């Protein structure tokens, strides 16, 4: 799977761990920065880059890492077509895809450790949207909000 990944200074070390982990699983990882540790960088810059890649299509999923995951999630959800959420447990990581068609996973590197982050990421990547009628209906209503604001 083609996956875009990004992180600010709060998530940089965890991003650097996740890239080889995901690559070893056979995924194509697009690293949209930060490309070095800069304690004064800003999470919207990386959230925007990953969200744009996912919204444009061609990149199936995104992963964002900041200190809490919250800022990245808030920023990414401003982009039409992006359904981002913080998940710090494995159930949310796969059910968010299966039921809600979540396409961007946000992690807080100051909250969870490397091993749990790897497990959560793995469950997120291997999950697929169920396509069940009730979930299509609900996601369709969410997409309707985007259409309303685009007018
Ligand atoms: C940066 O210090 C921190 O605020 C950021 O990584 C993130 O936690 C925001 O939600």
C-alpha cells in the first residue's frame, strides 16, 4: 500500500521508527517530513502535506505523528476527503477503517510507546472499509457536510 507519513518535532522519533517498520512489511512509504528534528517546527505543515496527498488520491492512507496526535488530527480533517482520527488502541485503529472509512491515522508519540504504535499502525493498514450499507449511509452523511460547506 502507498502510505504518506508526516510528523512534527513531537512525533519525529516515532515516525523514524515507523518508516522502516512499514517498509519491511512491503509498503511504499512517502515521507513528507519533517526530515530532521527541529524543535520549532509546526504540526500543520506536515498534517497539511499528508492530508493533501491523501485527498488528491493515489496515496491510499496517511499516518501523522505529533506529541498528542490531536493537533495533527484537527488540521488533517480540514481537507475534503480526509477522515483522520487519533487512535491509541488497536480496536479503534481497525474499526475506524471498517466502519468509518478512516484514511489518516494520528498518533501521539508522547502518549504511546513504539511497540503499541507499531501494533496500532499494523491494524490500521490491514483494515478495509466494510462497505456495509449502514456504514456507507453514515459516511455518506459525513461527506454531505463537506458538500454543504463547499457551496
Ligand atoms: C508540539 O509541541 C505539540 O503541541 C504537537 O506535537 C502536538 O502535540 C499538537 O497536538
